[in-house]
């Protein structure tokens, strides 16, 4: 991330069962390890019953874009897994 003076943070907690937490975290691993933008960084964590998405961005547009992307990926992965079950 471009380390300017201002950093905007957001945390999203999603209640999921343990198996779905692992599936989603593993699916998002490549993106979180190598972000497509230098304006934001996102970490995907598992804590108890929650998948946690923590995003740090240099501006609100980058924060919004990163959160929207991750939330859409979570939704898409969840739908795929549910259809497979």
C-alpha cells in the first residue's frame, strides 16, 4: 500500500461455520497476499465463529473498491459451495 499520512481502516465480521471459513479464506489467499492495487491491503482472518476481513487503504475510494471486491468474492464462493453440497 502507498504509505501516506492517512490510512483508513475497515473490519467486516461474517458469521460462518468453520468449514466455510476455511474454504473462503483459502480461496481469497492469493488476492490478499498479492493485492492488485498499491492503494489498499486486505487481510483475511478466522477468529472463533467469524471470517474477518480487515482492509487498510490510502483513501475512501480504494477502501470501498477493496471491500466491495472481497464481499462479492465471499458471496460468490459461498454460492458455489452451497450449490456443490
